[in-house]
C-alpha cells in the first residue's frame, strides 16, 4: 500500500521504513513475543492469536459476494519484516538466555533463532525494589532524581533509534506487576508530576518513568500490567500535548478472557449469576511476583472490576445484586508458565432453579499474551500515523482493565470491544461503519 490514505476526516501516514518496538521488562511475555515474530518472519510458525496479522474485516453489505479483506488490506500496517526490538530489564540476560530461562518455548525452536535473539540485550532498568518486592535487580540505572532517570531512558531511546535505523517507535510495558497504589496528588497534573520527578516522589513508580519518557518523546505507550503506569491524569495530559496515543491496562489473556466471553452471553439470556469463583496455579516469575500480597492486590483489583461492569447489578438487581466474585492466584512452581485456571460459576435459571458451569483452562500465559503485545504495538503505530492521541479505547479489546477517559465507564464486554475495534479500523480505512441499522448493513 505504502501511500497516504485519506477519507473525509482522517489522514493515515504510510508505514514507511522500520518500526522499533521497545519493551520495559524482558521476561516471559517479551521473549515469547520477540522469538515469535522472528519465527514467523523465518516461516517457522504462524502468528496465531494476532488480529493484525490474521484477522479479516467485513466491509459493506451482506448481499452478493461478501467482501472480507484482511485487516492490513483495509489499513496499512507495519510490515513485520521491518521491525527492531529493544528494551530494559533488571537482569542482564540476552533474549536467548531470557527465553530459555522463561521456559515457554521449545528449545529446538529457540536454537534456530539463537543468533538474532542473542544480539538483543536489555538496557539498564529503572527499578525500585519497593515496587516489586520479590525481585533483586543488578542491571539497574543509578541517578540522583527520578527526572534524571527519565532523561536517561530518553537517551537510551534516542541511541536505540539511531543504532537500529528506526523511523518510528512504540513502547509496551511487559515488566513485572508493581505494588498497588492509588492515584494521588502527584499524579493529578503534569506540573505536579514533573515536580515529583524532580523531588523523587515515592508515589512515582518505575513504570511511570518509562511511560513519561516515551510519551514526552511522542512515542505511543501501552501498559500490559495492572499497575497504574500511564493511567493517571498527568500522563493523559502529556499524551494530548505531545499527540501521543496510549493504552492500558493489563493484557487480557487466560481467565479474564474467558470471563469477558462468557459473562456477556449469560447476561444476554437474562440468566442470573449467584457466584463466580476463580482460582489459578501459576509457576513463572510473574506468579512469584504476584505471591506478594501488595503486588497481588494490583492484579486482584484489575481482575475484579470486569464482572461488575458487564453485569450491572444496579440495573438488574433480581439477577446480579448479590453475586459473589472471588479471584485467587497461587504460586506453584512446577507448572512454570503453563497456568491452570479453574472457574466455578453458580447460575440460576427459570424459577430460580440453580445450575453450575465449570471451566478448567489449561492455558499458556505467555502464548496468549505475545500476540496481544504485537497487536498493541502495530495498532498504536497506526493510531500515531493517524494523528490519534490520548487514550485509545478501541484497543480495550486487548486489556483486562481498560483505561477510559475520566468520568467515562470502561467497556469490558469483549464483543462490544471488538465492534469498536473493527469500526475504528473501517473508519481509518475510509469505509462505512457497520451499525446494524437498516437492511443494507445489518
Ligand atoms: N502472561 C500473561 O498472560 C499476562 C497477562 C496479563 C498481564 N501480564 C503482565 O505482564 C507482565 C509480564 O509478565 P511476564 O510473565 O513476562 O513476567 P516475567 O516476570 O517473566 O517478566 C517481567 C520482567 O520484568 C522485569 N522487570 C521488573 N521490573 C522492571 C523494571 N522496573 N524495569 C525493567 N524490567 C523490569 C523482570 O526482571 C522480568 O524479567 C507482568 O506484569 C504480568 O502481570 C501477563
């Protein structure tokens, strides 16, 4: 395609040259993502789970021959062969070593990718042990102020861009989940935040420092973990000022993916839900970090909000007023990245007759997360080339606790999220939206 696409209201700049994808946190998810893209580019595997690579979009009417081109035929997306990877971690391991340590991908596949993976080495991280209590990092930046750390990250970014001859960049946080904190004064405005960076405010987390550095430079930023990161007014303000798209929080993978598929269906049929108990066993480094109650609290809040929003008990008291929702994550090393998630759902039907649904999802955490990293990077780059700035709600589809503008309710129902994503892509491609009004489009 490689040309400017315009419709009446939006101009999409072409995806020329190379895209650099920057990842703070280069553990299981990041290495599975990078190795996956390299494997796809070598023809060793398919990018299963990625809409940007495999998804199609229906355009126009349902009569005659249905037109359903690939998404990248509707809007120009970055060519996967022209990407470079970089990032930061508190451990020095290169991407081959880190991928072997993570134990997600088969060693035979990793060995085929050893040369390019070994070349990717993490830069020194911005780290604060108070935010991730279970980890001890050695590969860490030292500076007197948090503002100096932000500037050091910006210097890293400039160097990476020059060394790798990148035309554009995006950043996706794949670092550990930080402890639970709530929005406070220092997060309320950009002025307060920048003062806090100078004064080393304890309420500014490392993930916020990376986010600040990226957004300040106009680099799109997505947050794959449940900690606040860019979900604060100060960084939303900065994103608007620098014309930068942002998205968060928390990749929607195993259990919550299932929840946001199933709950809208049960609600659509006006079935009552009395309780939803979810528990997991997980043995990777993420599981170890989440074994600390302060870090787990961040994840718990992210996971709990989902049902409340989908079921709307205040509007449907007879069906959902007293529903009980519990989420547990148990660190269990033998399973490594192969998480097992159990759900027990107590529902009631006609005349209050009780029924039960059981789910046992033997999933692979990073296998589900890697295509989300890819799509967020590719679509945020598209948003940037389309001059879209601030919170990109159309990417809520990928996120467990979608960031929404202040005063606006986030949408969790995966089908509503998909509809918004698809219509945004139609809009950017200059096509009519599908709205189900009238025979032409329904
Ligand atoms: N895998 C999934 O299905 C999934 C789903 C939703 C969210 N997440 C989130 O994605 C993140 C990554 O998950 P993972 O399984 O790759 O975990 P991981 O522990 O394997 O990797 C995280 C990496 O971040 C590094 N790190 C921690 N603090 C850092 C900092 N300040 N700067 C740079 N690096 C830092 C750690 O050293 C580690 O290598 C976690 O926050 C996790 O909760 C994962």
